[in-house]
């Protein structure tokens, strides 16, 4: 799952990216111009949007997005706490509104709710051969085994299942499980693939030497 964080405060941006990186790939930008460019070049599952941005109004940005048909869930995170501010934010197209300072556990709970709603509306079951993944519950099934994926294992399997049969390079998989500003951990992809193979079967993911990784179908030798 990839989140776009639009927040100009360095301390808040860094802390949120660090806190959420265990479960999501977080791309963090500080300006509306950068956010506009980002949504033209990346697909996101959710946006966290501050309203007090240095180059433009967060409300105007949100209103423009909705007029353009941008349907990704938006959770406003702001210090503006009056009832009129909340009403304006929700009427402008926000799916939820959270006032700073907030508890991280509450933020994560609200993110999960919005992502569940999005999954229920738009994301069908991903399947390939004997492999299936439910984006709403994160449950992976392979042959007789099943389990709920946590952390970066979910976006990794999601990326492979969204391009069934394709061989994805190490760099492509790293791009799916890390945000822009995050430091990529050494051998992270290999570690998660090893964990998935151990839980679901050694033949779940195939290493094409020198090229990348792909999924194995039932009838493949």
C-alpha cells in the first residue's frame, strides 16, 4: 500500500514516515506543486493532507482534485480545529479529518478504515494459478496454506500479483515497498521473499537469476 503524505513540517513529516513505514510505503512531499506532480506519476492508495501548506491552500488543492475525478481517499491532518473548518474540509472532498496533535494509534486506525472502504469498493481478489490475495483483509492463500500478510510482505506480493507472469526486478520491488525518502535496507526484498517462502512454500516465488522475481503457476515445473 502506498501513501502520499503532503506535510510541510519537517518534524511531523519525518515522524509520520518513520512510524508508518512498517506497514506502508510513504512518499512525503512538502508542497502542493510536488503533490500534483507525484499523483501524475504514481498510484496511491491514500493521501494524508495538511491544510497549511506554503505554496497553496490545501483545501483548494483538494477541491481541484475532486473536480478532476481523483477518487483516492484523503485524510486531512491539520491544527485547524473549529467546527466550520471540519465541515469545510469534509465538504471539499475529504474522507476523514484528524486534528493535530493526534495519537499515532488513532491515525493508523483511521487509515485502516479508509483503506478497507477503498478495498471493498474497488479492489477485487488478486489471483494467479493457486495463489490468491485479498487486498481488503491482506489474506494470502497458496495451495492448502493461508495467512495474513503484515508489513512490507503485503505490497511485495501485491506487486507480483498485479503483473502476473511478469518478472519484476529487485529495483521494481524495492520501489513498491519503500517510500521516496526512506533508506532502502540491504537485502530487504530477499528477506521478505524468504519469509513468504518459509510460510507458504518454497515454490511460491521464483528467482530468475540475474533478472528478478516472478510467481509460479501450478503447472510450472
